[in-house]
């Protein structure tokens, strides 16, 4: 009697018309790093994974929608741990383009590529908070989930210029009120740029970055830092930075830095495609004609980056030769850090002009494999690790209790990482993305 009462209570606790979907009979790459498992099915109720396991053991509840995934590969949605949304229109970037519509449109582009979560790192205006609030109200957005650092910090009169999208500070005293504002906005992270543009400008000095990081910490906020140089990486890690938002690019990393990063339990984001984008268009890369790219890029942008004018401007840039070397260095450092057990999250710095949202994340994964990481490592860095980096407990892997953010692929990405591009469908919280 007691048993049946308990059973009745459990039945009553279930929503009467819970939306239930069952994805059947696929090969699962769950994002944890576990080997791929063939013949798996998954029950998704109201957008969350209720059960996942061998197809024979997964019974579809009555009334469930069945999504036959026979012959397909299913992996978690990709998490881009360093992107930018809302500030770019074609080849221009600035706060005047920053609208809710533009943010949502770009999050839609990311989602269409299977990039279901994006950390927008430091160039966000107020509309981002409205988009984020609406997304989190339901947990089931129509486009990629956005995380934001709001406006990041640069040095007044230094590099990069604030462009109306960053806070330019001249002294440590100016920091606390800004951090207070960011905390009120509940930013997901704080961002600092420490970059003197190859010695041509001034960068945020340690006496300011240390205060930003510690003031952020006081309010429970983590700080990601844009660095280029080894010494700046050492400094900000010692100051308590949570992440290096780019690779060290002026020299090879060494054991001292690696030990430091690991001691502080900090993250590395490599942004290899950001380096590639500084020179590759001079060489007319084949990907500019790849339908997987061109379907999402405006004809104006394609025409511009393919034009002789744009290419020759890039070729004659005084940093052209150096930019090649920076990518090589970044790849070498990524491999060394990954092998040494530094936590890596995949990030691209996509979003600014000609840094193509969605496409670049797939290209980044390819470059990470070229750097010497295995496809499995790269997938974990792009899924589970991204979620851990963000502190998003219900994202990143396809396990019971998580949101069903997933990509259905025609081909196995563990055989060739480029197979992440064989997208058959993308789901966010169990809803199919257009
Ligand atoms: Zn960036």
C-alpha cells in the first residue's frame, strides 16, 4: 500500500503533458572524453536530458516525439569561450551597431553552426543584458546562450583604444566604481586588455591590472586577460587572473609559466583563428568559397575580403610576416600547455570584421588538431571544458540532468575533426535550431 502511494505521488509530480523527445540509435560522443558509444538513445524532457544509454534499455514514453538518428553522431553543442557579439556590421565595428537585434542575429548565426554557447569577452553594450535575461528566464533560447563580460578594461590613451566599448582607466583609483557597476550588471566575467601593439602603444600596467583582478575577486568575479607577451601572462596569473584569453605569442612558454597557471588553476584559451585572420586573406584561402562559410556571410563582406585592395593592404602590413610567426608560436604553446595538463577551453575571438562567427569555431578546432591535440581532446576543450570555464553546470556534456544542447552529425568527428562541419541538425535545450 505504501509503495503504491509513493508511486502515485511520483506520477503526480510529473508534469501532465511534459514535452518529451527521444533521439534514437546514434553514436554518442558525450563531451566527457569517454570513448564514442554506438547504439545510444536519449530521452529529453522539457529540454533536459532525462536518460541516455544503450538504445535497447531506453524505452520511449507514450506520446514522445521520436527523432531517428540512425547512422548519425551526436556531440554536445560547441562552447566558444572567447567571442564577441553585437558590435559588428559587415566590415565595421562600433557601439552604434550594438542593438538587441544584432546580438540576437549573431547568436543565431553561432547556433546555426552548432555553437550553442558563447562567452562574449569585453565589448558588450547594455542590450546584451536584456538578451541574456530573456534567455535565462526560460533556459531554452532560440539562439546561442550568451555569457558576457560587459565592457572590458583598457588603458586611457593606451592600446587598444576604448572605441566606446571598453572602459579606459588611467589609475587604480578609477577601477572600483567600474567593477561595482559590472557586478550590478551581473557580468559573467571581467575582461582586461594588456597589449602594447608590439611596443607601439601603452598597455594596462600591473598596478592597474592587479587592482582590477582583486576588486573583481572581492565581488566574486573572475577575470580573463588578453595578453600577447610571456611576461604579461606571468604577471596577470600571479595577480590572480582566471584565464589567459589568448596564447602567449612573443616566445615559447616554459615550465615556470605552466607551473604558475596550474598552481592558480587558471585557463588557457588559444584563439588560433584570431592569429590566422591577421594574414590569411592575403593568400585567398580556399575557405572563402566554402559553402559552409558563405551561407552565413554577407556578399559585401566576401567581396571585400576577396578584393585585391584588401589582400594587398594585408600583405603590405608591417606585421604581415610576424603574424604568421605568431600563429606558429601560439600552436606550439597550445600543444605544450595541453600536454602539461593546463586547462584549455576552445575560443576564437570571432565576431569582429572578417572573424567569422560559427565558421571560425570549426576552423579553430581544425587548427587545434593541427597543433597536435587529438580530436577527442579538442572536442572536450570545446564542450565540457567550455562549460567548466563558464561555471555552467548544466551545459557541456550529454549526461543526465544537463540541457540537451547538441549537434547531430553525419560523419564521425573523431576520425576527422572537420567532420564537425557535417551538421545535420542543432538542438538547444531540445529545440531544433533553424
Ligand atoms: Zn576578443
